[in-house]
C-alpha cells in the first residue's frame, strides 16, 4: 500500500488506509495522463498554496 500524507496549515491530518489509497489513485490517474511525466513514478511531492 502506498504511503500518502496530508498536511494542512502545518498540521498533519491522519488518513485511514482507504483515504491514502484514494488520494494516491486520484493523483496517479492525473499524472499518467500528462505527457511530461515519466512512466516509472517512484515518489510524488505536491505543494498547493492558497
């Protein structure tokens, strides 16, 4: 199972296994449809500032 972590306003938000897997699959689905992303993905870091 992948390790997925969520931090909001510098506070770590605990994720159950289902939520980790869902978040991972959403992001992988997006990235696999993007041409510039390599086929072999080992790690992903995403930072969003609002």
